[in-house]
């Protein structure tokens, strides 16, 4: 068998995508010995492939893994990998579609687990996101009042806005608190989240990731900021989402801006490409 065909065959046998014909071809192409036959040798690599990916996903989704338990999490990983096999060289990307898989899995898994996976994935992505110098309050003090409406702002590369149908942040907070206090995995039965739409802000400040729930006005403002927007447009988005639609939004916008600056969420947008 030529090398390319043998490599493709081994890939299918190791990753669990083999056909019965592949199993017969593998048995014919791979030699056994007194200790292991061909099937046992292949099983060593297949088990290593699966458990390495399962370990990586357990690190990316620690709360989800703790809640469902080791055996069910392994089942989840096996089903997920069958539906979405890795397609990038880095193992970092292996679990990026787990939330989608859970969302499409129907009643096999509680509906809120997809939101929990999405939030945990966003925290992992925020940790690995590119760095950028955040704006500080001192950077803005020299700006003349008349220049503020046109001032361009953007969010830090680590910023993620995660829209959820369940308050899964409460589950993740409870998991983190238990882990910090005891150093042991939490019990399998953490309280289930309450239903209801909520948007979480995820970001990294220095080497630590954070998340918190947002009010509609702050969600609208940060969605507008995105990759770069004028301060006037950010304010208009926030004011439009405040209860009542108008009122006195200046104090609320000032409060949000001060918190964004303290948390390192805002940056100066990059210059436009030539």
C-alpha cells in the first residue's frame, strides 16, 4: 500500500471514522506480534487520540465536565467528535463547535448546557486573544469637549458578547466559588440556571479573564463600539436602549465609560487599511 493511502487509512481507523472495509485493510496492512495483534495496536493510538482530546475539552469546559460527570462527558465528547471532527492543526480549535453541537442535539442534553458551553468557550478565546494597549482615563483628559462626538473607539480584541437564553453565569460563578474554596470538583448537581435572555460580557485584563451580565443599554453600546465607532454613535445606541428611550442618559453613559476604562475594555481603533 502506498504511503498516502496508508496514512489516510490509519487516520480513519484512529479517529473512529473507519468503515468495515477499512478495518479489514488495517488488519492486513499492520503487523502484529506476540504481545499485540494489529487491532490492539491500533486501539492504543485510537484511545490516545480520544482521551487527549477529551482532556483538552475538559480543560476548556471545566464546569460543564464537572456537572455531567466523567462518564457522560466522555460520551458527549465521543458524539461531538463524530459530528465535528477536528479540522485545524491546533488542538485549541477542537472544541470550538461544542456549543453548536449541544444546541442541535435536541433533548439528549439540557438546553441550557449549550449556553454554558458558549460562555466557557468565550472565556478560553478571550484568554488566547491578541493583546492591545487599553485606553486609560488619562488618555482622554486632553481631548477637547467638541472633539468627543467624533472620537473613534473600539473594544479590546479579547472582548466577547455572549447572548444566552439562560442565566448560566450563575452556574459558572457557583462552580468557580466551590473550586476556589475546596480545590475539588464541585458536586454533580449544581443549581440549574433560570430561563430568560441575558448577554454576558467576556474580556481579559492582563492575564485574567472576566465575565459579567450586561444591561440592554451597555449591550447596545458595546455592540456599536465593536471594531470602531464614533463616541456619538455609541452614546446614541446606549440612550436608545435605556428604559423610556430618552430621559437623562448622560450619567449612565459616563458610568459605563468609567467602568470600561477601568476594566481595560476600550482601545483606539486601528487605522484603516490602505
